[in-house]
C-alpha cells in the first residue's frame, strides 16, 4: 500500500522548507507518493491542507513563516485554529511547522531553526503515517524539541 503525504508551504517563507521536507519524506519512505501545494501565506495553509487530505493524503505537513508584528501573530493564531479544525474534521494529522521571525535575531539562526524544525517534524509525520497512533509513544516525556536542542526529560 502506497502512503500519500501532503506538503503545504508558502511563498512568504524565507527558507524553502518544502523541498527539504520532500527529500526527508522520500528518504524515510521510499515508496511514498508526495504532493506539494504552495500558497501565498500562512492563512492559506488550512485550505491547502484540507484539499490535500481530500485528494487522498494520509497526513500533511504545513510549513509557514510568521513576521514580527502583532498582526502577523494574529494571522498565525487564525491559521493555527484553522489547522486544528482541519485535523478534527478529517481525523488526519496536520503537522504545523512554523518559524516566527522573532525567534532569532540573525538570519542564519532562523535558517537553522527552520531546517531543524522541518526535518524533525517531517520524520514525525512519516512515523505517524507509516506506524500509526503509537509511533511516537516511546519518545513521550523525553523533552524533544523541533527547531532547538532537546530540553531532555526530568528524572
């Protein structure tokens, strides 16, 4: 059975996380059918995710970039609620990978965050789609992070 993954990304993103995620999914699931859908900005991601699921994707990863202003943060809040609604309506995972410009002061650090977060979440999506709801259970309580070093578990 071929698994189908959706990648929804934006033209506003400053790092091409979509191409990176495509390569990660392909390396983790060589038989995967992967569909990419690029939209202008983060508020377009919920409909892109829904359309990908409607087209048969078993799971979707969304890749957004949020500016520094309060308006940008409100746009992200609306997007996040929309993505949660898509998950509830479809019973499919939509892994939200978002980089916020105020996470770092320099562009190289932002790029590192984007690459780390997108890579780790792409692997998470593949595990969930391939192995099901218990795929990540062995990692529960480990303080794992996407975009930064792991926090680690508290003994």
